[in-house]
C-alpha cells in the first residue's frame, strides 16, 4: 500500500475512511484510564499522555508499519503529543481533531460523550 501524506490534524471522518480503506493505521488514545472506561474507540490502544515519552521506542516501531492517529477527549492533548512525536522524528503521526467527542458526534454516536 502506498504511504499516505496526511496533515498534522485529521478529522474523525477522515480517520474512519482510512480505517475502512485498509490503510495501516494505529489508534493511540492518550487519555487517562478513567476517561477510557467511560468511552473508547474499538481497537485504540490506551497510552496515557504522561506515559508517551517512556514508550517512544514502541511508537517508533508502530510508525514503521502504520500511520499513528493520536486521540484524546477534545483534541488538545493529542495535538501536543503528535507535535512532540514529530519533533522526535515520527513524521507519520497525526492528531484526531476534536477527539473522541467529535468521533461520537460525526462517526459513531454509540460512543458515549462525557464532560
């Protein structure tokens, strides 16, 4: 499969299209475990934001075979993480704009919204 050139931020609808198209994508959820218990996207790996630096080598390995889509509640933490990962040389990482809240609104209303 051809490698994709994606912007730093992509919408939940674009993420869904990538998943459906069969492009290699790894969803990384940087929220806290308590948030993850309330709402989650099937297949997303929980990796709280504070644990990301210690798991850099794991993320590098994932990015060798898939685009990393970083998500959080509203897209603020995920954008910070995606920017940091790019600074570490991982060019195939992207933040899901609007986070899981926007995913629930635009893609899968079965995913609960929370405040």
